C-alpha cells in the first residue's frame, strides 16, 4: 500500500527472499513502479496511479 494525501493505492510487487539477507528485497522495476504510483498520487493523477494497482480515497473517521 502506498499512501499520499487523501489517496492510497494497492500495488502488487514481488518480494525476493535470500539466505544472505535478513529481510526481503524487491526488483528495481518494482521500486520504480512504487515511486511512479507515489508521485501520481501526490499530484492527484488517479488515472496514472490506477495503471499500476487499485486506488482508494481515504476518508478520516472521528474517534469517539
């Protein structure tokens, strides 16, 4: 999930696990895809962000 302002996007990436690393990694292409979605959401370009995943509009809820 990528969250920027009032929008969030659910973007699929592939995590790679290795015995040489403590945490999973992702490909450079997936990192670029996440960055493109983040930038699109930041600028309000929902159509561009939606090319890479599902986009949601966030609605604040008052806690009582």
